[in-house]
């Protein structure tokens, strides 16, 4: 190949139109040069001499006459003899120092995070853009030169592909930790995108610095979840709103609804006569429960300040309506709950049917534990206490 006495960037920039294809590294096509030749470096560029696997002398913007004085590192490797027009061999790379600010990134597959407020495991995806520039040309060229192969040009697409796995892995880990450690619900995360972006930029900058690159900016444009997970979270919020409207009786009301649903699904079992009787009993229980539910929902519990005084049956002392025990003698004021003889669950003292299985609560009441046993029982089904014969 002919000896070059003029070295200048003559890369095919005109064939790389658009910001997405902005070049980073260009290898000059010749490798045979002479002392006294001219090296021309454009603005926002650097030129580096490369020889036997080492990045040697670096030149900034301007016109440079090649001499032994400005090629000290190359001189130590090549031992260029003294004399004007002395030939030598090396590779020359031009490095673009302009910042590239609109490089896109995104998680190709969703990653799972447990929402700290709702406890639901959701699939999360994130998208955004980042900007970089070459800060240390020697370090970058040494790390990236292996991807040149037979190409004379390296553009940002190669760098994006090179760092994509590292970038997305780091951002996934950062977002997951921030959601969990800051108790941040997926519904609240849009208001924290700026702080999350700043944290991600700080965390990944050290990784890019190892390759001579500086992260100029990093933005998370969106963090989103699939529509199915959104529907689940909305359902949870709707139930929460329903419970809030029901007030302190929400658990009892939901259990009553469960009993109604069970009774409606199984109106009667067994033979014809028994089925009819069971169905009638279920209808009575359903009517009682439904009536009580309507009353409870339309007449929410009164404030304890407006409740009628509770008079102690033992000493006749009047206590506040919300009191559980007498303030004068210590006697318990509230009625004991009833234990269902069929399923063993607790029910309010004034219930006629079990809230959990729908069976009647009528029977013998144990004076010791207040549990209800069937009329023919001789011993309490809960504590074993023997009933006195009438």
C-alpha cells in the first residue's frame, strides 16, 4: 500500500445519516506513514496511534506535523530512525468525542416485583433513554477495538448492543430495590421517576467508566405493568373501598354474604322430605340474615358518645354505653358469644342461625363456657361440662 503523508478523517459519514447511526470510532485505511506527514484532527475528535495491541500517542483537534518529538511512545516501540520522510508502520483511529444523548433502552422481558402495599406479585417493564460520550479515548479504544473486525467504523448501535445486557440488568435490580425498600406501590411510582432515574445514573456510571465512557444522562420514561395485573390491583382497591363504606361491620357482612351464597347454591340435600325441610330452614335463615344485613348497612353503628348508658345488672350502676365491664363492681356487661353446635364457630348472642353454616343455634347453653349443645346432649360439646337434669 502507498505511504500516506496526509492523515485525515475521511469516513463515509454521508452514508450514515441520522442520529441513530452517528459514528464513534473510524479506522484510517492506511498503515504506512512517514515522519514529516500531516495529521489533521477535526473539532470534537481525537486521533490515536495503535501498534501491536497497544494504544500509544493521542492527538487532539488541529493540524500536527509528525515528528519523533510528538510520537514519543510510538518511537519507543518502533525505534524510528532519525531523518525527514522516514517511513514507519502503525494504525490510526479517529475517535468522536461528541455526546450522544438519545440512545434508547428497555427491558426486553418483564421482571417480577412484589407490590409492598398490596402484597401482589406483578410483572414490571421499564423504558427510557440515556446519553454517553467518550471520556477516555485510550481506555475506550483498548476495550472496543476487538469489535471492529473487518469494519473500519464503529457506531453507537454496536455500543448499545454491547452494553444492553449490563444496562437492563442494573436498572431491573435498582427499580426492584427502590420499590421494596421505599414501600413504593406501583400506582405511586410515576411520581418518583426523576429520583429513580438519578439513582440509576449514579449506579451505572461506574460500569461505563471502566470502558472510558461517561454517562451524560439517563431517563426512565415509563414503568408499566401488564393489563391483567392492573385489573387485579383495581379489584383490590374496589374491595377496599367497599369495606371502608361498610365500616366496622365489614367482616361480619362479608361472612353473611358468603353464607347466603352457600345457601343459594345448596337449597336442600338428601331425600325429598328432608330436602324440602332443609330448603325451608335455609329460606328462614336467609331471610333473617338478609334482613339483618339491610338494617346494619342502612343504619350504621351509632357513635359511642350517643349510646344509651349500660346499667349493671349486679349493682345497678350506670356505665357508658360502650363499656364492657362495670366501673363500680367490675361485673361483665356484654353478652357472651354463642358457639354453634354444628360447626363450633362463634356467633353473636342474639343470632338465631349460625353465620358460618346456617344451622339453628337453639339448644342447651352451657353455663360454664356458653357453648350451645343439642337438646338431647348430656355433656357440653365444647368443655365437657355435665348438664343438670331438670
